[in-house]
């Protein structure tokens, strides 16, 4: 499900991993896509140790990535507990994220499946995946690697804008996505896992990874 600019009534719940019974203040600290910071007045969720906030029409006024961090005070003690959350807010009628459960015939679905369906729906639009499929010459695994790199960059870009344990968590998420990108790239280079180039023309056809990127270079035997 997508969240769009101007939408109201979307509930955002974050687990803090803390006992909030004696908390004197609970908030969400939010960094908007333009870098500005705002505070949302969170409340205790019915789930122990969690906070929740329901968005109003003025909260999601920009398209892009929002960094949301729980903030809790216990008297003079305060912290940003739990993992920070990145919320992607899209433009109505323009940015869409879909999964039609047809990875065998729909490349966008195949890429989402490689990345993890839920994570990709939350963080990538169809147009972004289509762009990376073009960069990868329709190689699904390589396109997924490009997408994973983009997600890693998204998390890394918020590290300096977060605080304390939130920075550590974001760094770990960025590193995890970089490792996933490396794994997908290695799989893409394994010809037993990727589509082969074929033709009805007689004679051997030649295909190599990155042929559309490294202009002016030809493997031995190609000149």
C-alpha cells in the first residue's frame, strides 16, 4: 500500500524495546525530504513498548523519504529507542509501487522478489525499478543489485541526520543492503543463473557483462 502526499489517517507505529509505563514524554522526531525537522506528538500503542501516531493532512506535505525516530523521556533521562523508520511518501497518480504476483512474466515483480517484496514495495517505485532494468539490459539480478545499492544509499544518507543508536541502526541497514547488492551482482555474473543471449542467425553470438557500459572495450576475439 502506498502513502501519498496530503494523505491523512495513516497510522505509524514504532517499537522502542523499552518499558514506557513511567515515560513522561513520547514523541516522533521527523526529518522531512527537504531536510527540515518536525516533531509529531506520539502516544503509547496498545502494544507494549510501542508508540503510534496518526498522520494529519499537513504532516505529509512533501514527496520523498521521511526519517522517523521515536523519542522518549523518563524525567531527566531521554533517548531515541528502537530502530528508526524510513517512510517513502509518493506523488498521487505518479509514483506507484505494485506487485502483481507474476515474477515469471513481469520483470518488475521478479526484481521485487529478489529484493524482498515488502521491503521493495515500501522503498522503490515501479519507475525506479524500470530504470534499473534498462541499465541492466533486462537482467533481473543485475537490476536488483542496482536497486539494492540505491536502498543502501538511502539509509546511508540519513546517518548524519539521526542520533545515537539510530545512527548505528541506519549504518547497519545500509551495510546489509550493500552486501545484498554484492551478492546479487555475483549471481548476475553467473551465466547458469542468468538468461543467455541467443539468436536464429548462424554462428556464435558474443555477450559480456557490462557491454553497454564500457564503450571502447572489446573482449579478446571481438576485434
